[in-house]
């Protein structure tokens, strides 16, 4: 404050200097304060009004209970999802070839089957009182079997059943009447040894003075039809020899029928020549 501007005639000037009292701010500050008061009052009045209105609505109309959330379905693996989609999308197709089964047997014809099975790669044969139908694949298979069997019989023509050769798989497709080699396993050895001893006993009884005893199996063949037949080749030693263990072995061949309900029948037993 400049001393030159001091006016002794003004009472406020002296008080201000002596007491260092700060005067109140200009009136504009009072106006702002007054303007803010109605805003505060409006807030105080509106808040209870709004609150009371909400309470009335709540009491008259209760809020609905929240619906339970559905449980999530278990997730399947990608492979199962794909399979389920395929099953739902693709419907099973009916086999049109089964329609012929609905035709009465007396009205069924070869053409009903030929139109459906002639070009089928699977073997198909149908027999009824009126006809016998075989598709192309079945007829071709019969030709191959006949060819293989003819070659097999040609090879076996000069072979003894005691020396039978393995039967081609295609040749035995229509039956088991062929003589075939047996593998000398631990399961079949006891039976073959028993049959060999029975055959040897008959040989000794028929040839007086001989006393052969079984030594070992050599090989065997068998045929299942019309009855179980064994062709056994084995070795035996003469028990009359002073040193049986050192005596030379003799090879025998026995033809035996085996009947489950009866005793086995020895058809023949002789020394191999």
C-alpha cells in the first residue's frame, strides 16, 4: 500500500492498517454461494421422493424370481461330434436287392435274382424247387476249384495215401474227403502211438514167431470222410533180438479206422517195402 494515498478522513483506512483485517470478498462470491443452495435443497427433496416411489412399486409388484440357468451339456470329443453329425445327416438306405425275398417262392424267377446279383462280386447261390441260380462270381469260383482239384488229383494219382501231399486250400472248399499230412504235435502223438501199438499187435498175432515192439513215429496222414482214417508210418524193433536197443529198426505202415463210440479197427499193418 502506497503511503502517499493514505486518507486520514476515511475511518476504514485506519482500521485496516491497525488491525490488518481482511475485508470480505466481493458480492459476487455471495451470489455464487446463494445460487448453489437451491441445488443442494433440490437434491435433499428429490431423494426421499424417489426412494418412497420405488418402495411403493416394489411392494405392489414383487420382482419375479430369476429363472434357473440350464446346465451346460457335456462336451463330446471331436470324433464323437463328427459321428453324431454324420448319423443325423445320413439316413440308412434300404438294400434294394432284398426286395426279391418279398416275392412268393412260386412266383420267383431267375430274372428276379439275375438283375440284382449277376454283377455282384460276392458269391451268391440260391436253390429252390423251380431252379438253381448262381451269379457270375460263383460260377467263376467253381471253375477255379475244378481246375485246382484236377491238378491235385493228377499229382496224387501215383502217390500212396501214406505219402499224401498237402491239399490246396481252394480244393478243400467243397469237402474234407482228401487225405492230407498230419503234423506230429504233442496233442496227436499219444493217439498215433496207441494206434500203432494196436496195429503192431495184430501184425505179431498174424505172423507167428515175430515179436516187434514200437520204437518211434515217422509220419502220418488222415482223412475225415467218410470216417476218420489214419495212415501211420512208424518204426519197430524185434524184441527177440538179444540186444533190442541195438537192433535195426523196421519201418511199418498201418491203416486204422478210428470210431469214437467203438474200438479202433486195424485195416492193415505191414512192413514197408
